[in-house]
C-alpha cells in the first residue's frame, strides 16, 4: 500500500452569598444562559473552522508543506473520511462525545502510482494534558487499520500556547517509544507575515487569530481588523468570486460581531470593493446565506417552543403532539425528558 500521512491540527480555540432568592435565581439563569451561548458559539466556530479547512485544503497543504505541489497530486482531489474516522474511535460517541471537528482525508501522491495518504485534523482550543497520548493513539489506530506511512500535524488555535506538545514519550524498564509529529500555533506568524503570504489559508489563520479577540477589544476595532482581512482577499485579485464569497461568509460568521451597524458597514465596504469586478454578487450571497441561516434557526426555535407548550399546557399524548408539531415521537420524548431535568 502507499504511504499514509496522518496530520493532526489542533486549535488551541462559588458560592453566591445568601440573600434574596429571586436575585439568586436571576444570577443562576444568567450564568447558565451565558454558558449555553458560549458552548453553542464554540461548537459553531469549530464547525465553521472545519469547513474552512475543507474548502481550502489544498492551500492548507501548501501552507504547512513547502513542497506540497511536488509531493501531492492535488488535481486528483481529496476524500474526507468522516465515517472511517468515527469507526476508529467508537468509544467517543459511546461516551457522549463528538468527532465533528475531526477530519480524516485521503489524497494522492505524485509518484506515478495510486498511492494515497490520510490526513487527520483535530480542532482543539484548550489545554489537554492527555493530548500527546491521544496523538499517539490516533497514530497507532490508523496505522493498524490501514498499514501506511503517517505524518501528523497539530495546530493550536486557542490562547493557550502548549510546551512540549509535539511528541509522546513512553519509557519503562528498558522499553522505549517516542512519537514525534509536526505542531503549529496560529500565533507563530504575525499579522504582517500572514497578510503578505500568497495563500488564502493564511487568511483563515489570521481570522482565527482575530477570533481570539472577541470580547477582549471594542467591536469597532475588531470590525476594522475583520474588514482588513476581507479587503486583502478581494484586492489581491487572485481569487474567483466563488472563493471570495465562501471566505467572506466564513470570516463574517467566524469573527462574530453583534453590532448591526458594524456589520452593515462591513457589507457596504465589501459591496464597494467588489463593484465592477468578477466578484459582483458576493455580498448578495452572504446576505442570502446569513438570512437563510437565521430563518432556519428561527424555525427550529419555534418548533422547540411549540412542543414545549404542548407538553406543559395540554393533556395530549406524545403521538398527538408529534403529529401536531410535525416532529417524530423520539423528538417529543427527548424534549419531554429535557423538561424533567
């Protein structure tokens, strides 16, 4: 079999004093709401980042491997193997976890044969003392299953900058093993270096840097920095309209700003930059996708509220509620159980 390359990209993304019971509850609800919001935003950003990596995967290879165009037969494309990855780690889902930020990718090498490679990406944004061990586990499980050579890459995107995070070592009574792999933190390159690179993946890295500034600098300043990235992409004139509008949607959604005026100015500036160019229609696409996403989220919330109301305020059985709400019996049961918690 051909060489097997395994690339891991990791994004290192009391007690209340006694008093009025109502104030206690307000604080409790506020804390829970903030936790749920932050958890949802993190999950959404993980998915967005994974999607961006998939969209720009050829540029990712060029970013991390300077001879990528010589090593890989990029023209043959890639196969993203989510199903195969989940089969390698069944205990994750069994324990209630998720591999939605992991990527296992098959591609081909330029050696004249049907050799192929697998690349595993993991997005992580926090300190994990078991991380190096997990990297080794990824290696031996994939190696055991596919029996191919492996290269690994860990990319950290969070505020935490790990030390000694590029190898796993085991040494006991004369038995030794050291597993080394490539690692990268998004702060290894400065903004100036990333903007100067002729590679759209560098702008994804820069966007990940800016995402760390959310809630840490004024939104007006963050908006200007987000606009600088968009302007760099558009004014380079190196990318077609499809590449640009996909990147801009990622940028606007990933570097999230709540202020509607700042978002309006972003749209207006992009519209101005894309006038009389092949990128016309990009802003309309962004608006359409954003609007559709909002509609779908709104519909989902309406469905949840409707089922909740029927469960709490009627004597209808589960089958009737499912029929009235256009949902499955399993969905209603799940909602009912969540209300009991």
